[in-house]
């Protein structure tokens, strides 16, 4: 779980927010690669279900997203749930959404724990495609050769 807070809730700048979002996406991909890199003989079918999670906080907005491997050297980021942080008693109805936000995190973590146990205990099958065939592992073990997102990006589209 990675978390990034983009400045105070009252003065958020676009450049800072975009930079933080890019950094958080890169951290999520690297975390996933580290987990999968420790299990290179795992089948791709199991590996595609493994996710890393991040919370992005921008102003009074909380967003939970996951990153997973979807194809050879390709990753998918998906917004799972978002909500507003209430700063006044008048906004008390937002607390239900915050409780749902954290319940979603708990549910995701329980599912991932089961999947990781399955990944750690699975015996490699000789004729199946393995994680080592899908991850790019450079010779110098700098871990992963990520291409930076373009500097002019001002919107991240989540599928």
C-alpha cells in the first residue's frame, strides 16, 4: 500500500498533483514488479490477479486504486473507490462513504492475502507461461526499466 498526499486540502496546484500521481503510479508498478519478481516461476494466470494498492489524497478527495499485470510488460491502474473527506459537521453523510472506502481496502487485502498464499504455494508447471516470461528484468538488477510518463500529462484516465 502506497499513499501520497498532494499538499494541503485548501491549496492544491495542478503541477504538484500530476507529479504526485505519476510518482504514485511508478511506485505501484515497482511494488508489483518486486512482488512478482520474487515469484518468477509462478504462472501468469495467478500473477495477473495479484495487485498493489495506492491511496491518492488530493485536497479533500480520497482515491484508492490498484495496479495489476495485464499483458507482457503491461500494467493496468484502476480506480476502485473514492470519497470526500468531511471537514465540517454538515458533511456528516460523507462518513459513510469513508467507512465504505476502508471496508473496500480490507476486502481487497483479504482477497490478495489468499492469492499470495496460492502464488507462494503453487508448483511451477513446465508448459505454462511463467512470470519470468512477462517481466522485464534488466541485467544490472536496477529492478525495472520504467518509461516515464510524458511531462505534459494533465489528466490520468482510469479504465
